[in-house]
C-alpha cells in the first residue's frame, strides 16, 4: 500500500515521501497515529507545511548532534569492574555500561548509539565509536579498571596504616613519659 508520510520515520522515509508499506502496518500504526496519508493531489499540497516543519526539526536535531559530537571529542571514561588477579573481567563492559558512564559525566548518549564489535572483557583501555547519526561519529576512550573490593586494601595502603599506627603509638608513649616527668 502506498502512503504519503506526514512525519520523518526512522528507516522508512522523510516527511513528504511516498512509501510502500504493508496494509497491516498502514492500517494499525501509520494511519491511526496520523503519521501518513493516502497520496492524493489535495494531500500532496496540504503536506507542504509539514515538510517545512520536518526540515526545520531535522536541521535543529542535526545541530544538537554536531554539538554533542564536539563535546564527546577527546572524552575518556573510566569504568571499574570486578576481575580476576590477571585482569580478566568476571562479566563484560558493553554499550549499556559505557552509555551509563557517559551520562554520569553529563553527556547525552544512549546505549544504541555505542557501536562495539564485541564487549570489553579485560582491564585496559579501548577506543569505542559513538554513532550519533549516519554521518556523525566520534570515538571515545574507555578505561576499564579493576574494582576495589571493600575491606581489601592494597599493599601501599597497608604499609601506610602500619606506619601511621606506629607513629601514633610512639607519640602517645612520648607524651606519657613527658607527663610522668613533670609529675615528680
């Protein structure tokens, strides 16, 4: 069935295009939601205003996407994940985790815009492409680091804690000795 689109529809067409769709799609979705009309001469003339509005919306959206791409240029995000001692992740870091990390940093990126050939399964860094539109792409750097387990301190932290405890004990012993000498 041929229909005249009133709005831009992703992977179908732009406002003003005449497209061929199945009758069920037309009857159950496009026509009841006023997204398409039958392509008559009167409707072709009436759709001119909708075309102008849709073109303005496309231009505005493109400008927003270009600004987003500019803000994402050079961005690096760090994601901590549980891993084995040799750096293999127990799970993996995928588009959803990357999009979440970007959103926490104030970037408007959705998981379906993060295009990866495979999920990240090791600690390290990797360039990940973000596709905002067919012709607007930017690469970000994703750092995956080992997640620190609560209650487990690394060697440097343990040495610092031992040194601080020893210094505190020495200071306390010194002040007690001073107090004892002034009492006599």
